[in-house]
C-alpha cells in the first residue's frame, strides 16, 4: 500500500501545435488538491551549478485544481458488453485452446460471464495450483468444481466446460495437445451430477479476466488463448474429444452463441464474433496479438501468410496501454509560445511531477533548424526497471542518484514497465505506451535519454533560438513534409528506435541536401512501428527469441505486418546512414575525445574553428563527453569511404569491454589483437550538397552545459550548426563545383 503523498499524471498526446489543445489526467494519492504551472524546459535539473532549466509560462490554466485518486488498473483482457442471450446460457459449452505461461500460485481467469459479486453466471479459470476450475454463481453464493491434474505451463491444451441444465450434469475437460517435445498428450475430465444451474448473468463476458465484487477486472490470465467459443449445446465427452484435435478455425456442426476470432485485424482493438450474433469484443491494455497459435508449424514467421497459425492472443496481468483516467485540465497552447519542450508542472505538499510535451512550430512557420525528440525511445524505456539491476551490476551498489520517482515504479508496478523489462512469465514485452505516468521522464534524476536531451535543448535555445521541435511520431505520421523548410536536423542523445516511414523521411531529407547532426549514440538501431491511430503507442518485436519458447515465430509487426528486427539485420546498418554504429556501453564512467589527424583536413576545419585543445570533452555532468553507449565507424558496415574520423575517445574503463559485440569475444577467444574501446566523431558530405556529423556518444549532450555552455563541446556543436545552416552546398571530395 503506497501511503506517501504522490502526484501522477500523463497527457493525451506528446506534441501539439500553437492554438491547439492538450489534455492532462492527474491522480493525487493522499492529496486533496494540486497546483499546476506550465514551464518551458531548457535543460535538466542537475544541481545548483547547472544553468536554469525551466522558465514559467503565464497562462490562465496555471492554477490550483482539486485532487483525486484515479485507479491504476493493469492487465489485458477482452471485454464483451454482451446481450440478453449471453445472460441466460441454458445448455452450454465454453471451450477454447489455451497455453498458461505463468500461474505462480495465483488464480487466473480464462473466460467469465460472472456478474460483479458472483450472484450469476459462469467462470472458467485456472486455480492457484494450475488446475482447470469452474465456478457457478447464484444468489446463494458460488459453487466451485475443479480437475485435479494441473495444466502444463507453456504447453497448449484444449479446455472445455459443458453443462446441461436438464440433467444438471457438469463436465470439465482438458485435452493436452501434442507439443513437439514428446510429452504426454491426453485427456483429463471430471463429470459432476446434480449441479444446479447458475444464476442469470448480465450478458457481459470477459476473456482473460473476471470482475471482482466491485466490478473491477481481476484475476488476469498470463498466457495465450486461441479461438474461445460458447456453444449453444451441452457437448458430450465424446464430442469434445472429437473437437479438441481439430484445427481451431474448424467450425463444427453446432450453433454458436459466440465464436471469437482473436487474430482478425491485430492493429485494431476489436475482436470479431464470427457466430453472427454480434458479440464483438474490445481488447483492453493492448495484449500481444498476431502471436503463434497451437498449430504454428515453423513454416512461416509472417502471420499474414498463415493467419490460421497466428490466431492467439498473449495476455499478461501487467500489460498497460492506457490507464483511461479522466481528464483534469486542458491547456489551449498560446500561439505566442515558441517551439520547444514544455511541461505541466504539478505540485502538492512536498511532492511534484512533470508531464512533458512538445510545441511544434506555428502552422505557417518555417525554420531551418529542427530538433527531433526521440519519443519512440522514450516509449521503449518507459519506467525502466531492469536498469536498476544493470547499474547495480556495474557499480556493485544501489546508485545514489536515483530519485524517489525512479524507485516508485517498484512500489506501483501497475504503471507498467519498459520494453527492456520482461513480463513475469519471462516473455518479452512488445508494446510500449506513453499514455500513462512516465516516472523516468522528469527533469531530475539519472542523466539518461530525456534528461540529456534537455541539455541539448538548452544548448539549442542559445545557439538557434528560432529552432523548431518535432517528435518521432510526427515524422512517422507526416513523413518528409514534416521537415519542410528545415535545413539542419538535430537528433536527441539516444535516437535508438526508428520506424520505416521515419527512415524514409530521413533518406528524403538527405537526398535533397539536408544536413544531419547526430549528437548521440546507439541511434538508428532497432526498428519499431507506431500505431497508426493511437498516440504514443509503439511496437517492438525483437524477432530473435532469447528463450526459444516465446517469440521465435513472432517476426512481423502486428500493427502493419512489417518484418521486424534490428535495422542492421534488415540490411540498414547505422554506419550506412550516419557513418557510425553501436559498439559497446557501460554506465560507471565517461571519458574524453582526442583529436585525430583528420581534424586538420580542410574539409573538417570548420568543426574545430577557434579550438586549440587536443582533448575534447574531459568535463561535464557525467565527467566526460564520451560514454554510456558508444558508436564507431566501420566501412565494412557502410561508413562512407570519404568519411573523416576527426576525433576518437580514449581512456574508457574495463566495464565497456564486458558488453562488446560477438566480434570482440571471437577475437578474445582467438587471442587476436583488437581495437581499443572508443567513440568515433565523424563527418562526411552527401551527394546532394548536404552533410552528416556524428559524435558517437550518448554522453555528448551532458557536457554541453558545462561552464554555462562555454566549452569546447559546445563550441564544436555551434561550429557545425553554423556551417550546416549556411546554404552553401558541401562538395564531395574529388568532385569539382
């Protein structure tokens, strides 16, 4: 039970244009009211020696609001509003194919028609021991019947409940399906006579959850369910045994009250009832769709090619897509606000919370410098929990720089985790959402992703005060037109996740002579897909399963069917786009760059104008400009042959060696010489007169604010920005004007 005063909130979108509205939903725990200010974020809150990180915006919506607690309800399921025909089932069979992936001593619901309070309806569920169980509810209470043999985790079984009100006979059956691992496939069943009919339900059905006494979804199932059905007849054991091994899509010669196709259009929230009775459902909290079903035979990894093999949904008790909180306040963004990163700053008692959002340029505006906020990366890292263990691994202790909000994710797991945190059943998360409170997107705390990006925005506010800001989702939805009027595109510190439309827009931008400043590391690495209709929702399917039992065949996006994976594996290494690509990472220390001979090349002279230092970035909030995650040039992976590596980092600790790629370990095993750990600062021109500048380090931005932005990291960044804004085209080496 969380008993400290706490404010949590989120916005209905991540970017907004001047003159448009943005809404905020707020939950106050142990607080009666909260104060709201709107601020522009101009840096991260890294202590008293850092420059001011925010300015207050004067708007009428900045005032005190009444506080209320809004429920945190995680867990995915399908909700069917139902009809009178589903309220009084009569002779009935409830059946489907299921694969439990986590039981862990907790009862889990498969399908329920039970009313809130349990006074009517039926629930088919798995008890704490993993045994198939049925509950009949009526005015006298609930009656429970169960099999003795538990279902096998990570194995498919056909399960059924059959009830005949005339004979008062109940039948429960489990038919374990062949799994390919030569384990037992057979039938367990229980027949009970003298079972009184259940009380009348209210027509509402849930798949993967049931309602508790207050009507709140509970007992969420962890596992896969495929083709659940309600048959308008009490099937016999012989009929069920004949039905069990059939293909899930085979209809059979019975009348169905409901027959749910769980594949359908997986990008939709809708679940179709194929019985013709109109009992369609809605997916809540975005369970994993278009996943391997019971008949997957490894012949394809594309659900579009074999939809009958991908008819399952994988439910989890900790799925979160949108908490569906009620709106508490709405801001009409003034047309006078410059483009940038803003936040609703909420305070109450001794607690506060920021809800960041981005204001884009005025509708008719056109600016030559744009900052691309990596919101796809933010969605992937939302409420990262694994990070705590990872940093402890490197440092050997719990880091002191964690804030109470960083640790709150452990106290309130219902807020959902990141795509780096596996589900409790060990399966990978595939959908990340920003439509929930984000505890690690605050101006304070550990400098990573958003916090370092604020340092970049603080620098841009000085170096190019007329810049515009747009988000990954803006670029994904609008494509190249989102960059109209832009000559220089500046990335965030960790633009790791890119959709195909984003990459195509960036290709078009460079093809028309655009200039790219990649001021980060480990960028352009993973492919993701934005949902076409719901804001802040991304899907990441890593394609290669770490466990073999889950995800090996889920290689195509459920949002659009695109082949997933790292862009390097899809034929687009980062080096081929920005000259450098991911090599290694560590979080215990950062280092500096040393200029290389190529820094004196006339083509790169502008980068170091006014700089006499040989060492670059041996300072900053993190202690150095080169660190956290590092990128290197590699012509074998596509670094242009004419690219100049003008500086490289050095002096990195041994922890960076722990996570180098497989090539490092191959060389280590063979006792072969290997190159030192480094980040490569790289520059090259493009055929259309544009250019690309890459620093190859996430930590670069955290050194910008040093000495009030008066340092050689900031100077290099300003030099590149100044030349990139100059419309004079760059010339490829060896090509005359």
